[in-house]
C-alpha cells in the first residue's frame, strides 16, 4: 500500500511539473489524513521524531474534491517537518462550513532567510539533496483544491498551514 502511495505521489509530482492534473477522485478528508499518518509513521519512528496528530471530529463527513492531491500535499509538508525537527505537530480542523485547515509545525531550524521569500518557487531548496519541487507542488495542490498555503516562523516553530475547500456528504 505504501509503495502504491509513493508511486501515486511521484506520478502526481510529474504531472504537476508538466502543468497537468489527473482526474479528480473525491475522498473523505479524514481518510486522506489517516493515510498520510499511516504511511509516514515508520519514517518518523526511524528518524526518532515524535509526530502528534490532532484530527478534529468536525472533519467527519467532509470530502475534498481530489483525495490524492490532498495526500500528496500533506505528505510533503509532514515529511519536510520530520526531516527538519524532532517534535512535529499536525492539526486538522474545519474553518466555517466549507474549508479544511491543516497546520504542520516543527521545532527545526526554520527556513534560511536567503530563500524565505521564494520557498514556493520551483528549484528553491535549502537541502543539499533536494530538488526544490515539493513546496511548489504543495502550493499548486492547495490552489487546485481552491485554497492556499502559507508559512510562518515564531517562538522556535516553523508552521505551514494549508487551507482547502471541502464539502459535506
């Protein structure tokens, strides 16, 4: 299952790089988030990173128009946090009737000042082995899901917040 998810993530990354999207596959928000939680649990354990998940009950019954797009975006944000810090927090909740907000925070060193203004641009990275395509994918995914992604740094925490449109039913 995890290999299948990784293949789907890579396929979507390649489609986004070509400016394309796959067909929409509506999915329950909580299923998407639990999928990310399950697939990244072994990675966090291996790296000795504590990941705290807070998935609010208000998300029950909410759907996103494209589950794999949400999974790819949240996977990227959580994986980045696992690589950066030793304590990671993921909080997902509803905003009003029609929006999902997922906040991913870590206690790592944060984004270097010299690239902070450009981190959502392709090929901008602070990782020696990074390609700089993950955060542009997250931005495009958020926009595709009629939302946005933002980040901030405060009190030793880097926080990425993805907002996406959801529907009930």
